[in-house]
C-alpha cells in the first residue's frame, strides 16, 4: 500500500471520535492496572511489615515474661516458694542448670547452647531435680521457655574475659581458658576480701558466703518468630562483713556478761573477723568478753551509709507497722525479711525468736528473751535491755549506735545464717541483652 495512503488512514483514525475514545480507554486501563498493582503491592508489604512487627512485639513480651518468672522462682526457699527453682546442693554444682517450659513439645535441639554435661533439671513442686521435659511454668498463655545456669569462668571467657580485659576479679590464679566440660570456678557477686567496700564479680577457690551469678536465657516464640533475651542476676550481697557488729558512731557495753565472738561459727571465713568494726569516727565505752581475729575491735575501711544499705535490702521484705512482741519470725528452713519504719521512732522487740533479716529505719529496743539468727540493720540505735533470759544474735548487727545494758548478751558471727537470709531476697539484674 502506498505510504501516503497509510498515513492518510492513520490520520483519519485519530480524527475519528470512536477511535480516540478506544485508545483513551485502553490507556486508562493500563494506567489503572499499574496503579492498582502498585497499591496492592504496597498494601501487601505494609501488612507483612505490620505482621512482623506484631510478632516481634509478642515474642519480646513473651521472652520478658519468661525472665520475670524465672527471676521470681529464684527467690525465697523451697518452703516459702512452692515454685522455687535453684541449686539446692552444697557446695553449688558448676554444671547446674534448669529449664522452665510454658508448653509441651520442647526438644534439646531447640536450644543451640544445650549440653548434656549440665544437669538440665525441669523443676516441679516437690521435685527440684526432675529431668523429664514437662510444662512447669506458672502460666500457659504465653509461649516461652527459659534456661538458667550458674555463670562460670567459661561463660565469661566466651564473652571476652581475658587478662587484659577482665570481666571479674579472678581469685583462683588460673589463667588458662576453660571449656564446656571444665567450666572453671563459679562467678560470685559480693565482697572478695576483708578490705572490700563494694560488691563485685569474683571467683574464689575457697567456699564463700556469696551466691553465684545466675544467667537466664529466655526464648519467646510466636508464629515461627523468635525473641531471645539474656540477663545475669544475683541475690543482694548485703553490707560487707567486717565483724559481727558494725557501728557508725558508738558502742556502749555495760552489762556483766557480754560476749562478742568474731570467729565465724559457719567456717566460710576461716580466718574470722574482729569482734567489732568501727566507722573511722566511732568510739567504744565499756568492756566485754571479746574474741576474734584480731581479738580487739578494728576501724572499718569506711563509714557505711546504713539507710542506703537498708534501702538496698528492703525490696521483698514484709512491712512491720507495730512492735514485735511475743512472735516468731520465719524459721530455720524459711528465713523472713522484715522492714520497719516506726512512727514513734523506736521499734520494741520483746520475746521474739526470729530467722532472717530485720531492717529498721529508726531505733530498736530489744528486750529478753530474744533469739535472732541472721542479719539486723538499724539506721539509728540498738539497745539491748530489760527482760528475763538471754539476748542472742547469731549472724551480724549493723547500727549507728549500740548500747548493751543487759547482763546476758551473746553476739556471734555466723556467715551461713547471713547467706541463707540474703538468698531469700529477690534477685536483681546485673546485665541485660537481647540476642535475637
């Protein structure tokens, strides 16, 4: 066909209203299709992002719930906490570990750090060494599982501990690296020596009154998504144990039969401590039967902030709003922590047998008979006076001022009793990290 004819036909088509409408309609369909596809793709992407975000949030909160439960189960005692979860062996086992499952179906391959060399307990009420994989969580509506084990030198080395970059105070002198089958010493949190003034991470080849650091790894799992959180926790270390009595201001001893014993009856401090530790400006009035290593009172490395020490320990303590008269507090197998801030300024304690921790912001008047095993911290004055019978404290006493006016008073250092009471308190977090 002649080229001029073709051009003429095309020109006629463009000039034809019906042809123009058809072409416009086709172009509109093409543009609408492109726009629709773009919108559909964007919407699908937004829905996917929204779904991923929802799963990420749900798994994160599930993992947080696992951490919260495991931390709670590490506190108390087998008597006070039915869901207690802890190493009950003495001394502690370096290979101790335990799991918490909120659902059935868990298998060892689900845990990339699983090792058959660990105990891998699945604690149940009344059976703390169960190894059958069973749901043992306090709740089943959140999908998580957790693992907890004692932190060891091996764990710290995996995180980069070296001589040049120490993660803890190495007290055993072993500098070679450890392995999963030889995990090294437990890493504890407390006061590694007699001059320590603040708690820190340390290892020791000798028995210690301080609990090991626990490493908890929690896995939250929702619709195939995972969130993994890890924390290092420990029980409070309490104040440094420089003697069975620490005073910030003055000790007055005027009874006829006062015995203050600094040698540790528990044996965790084989060299013992002096009978009394004074803040640098404190004084002693009177005499008593004092013994320890050395047998004379000593000046402490610094003055303790007793109010701060009480604040550090009162979390989890039971508030006391009235005097303690004729009551029993706790038991040898289940110590209890009490916290008092007496409205009148002085808490009266009379005819009491107690096991645990007594924290008082104010003054305390102790009247015989009295037996306390554990720890007493008072921001003001402690006065031993009156009553019939003995006034006995096995453990340690911290106060700004101590006045002994009774004729039958015995105060003896016992670090086992102090340690037992501290381990009933809620754990606190030393470090937190998100692994996934």
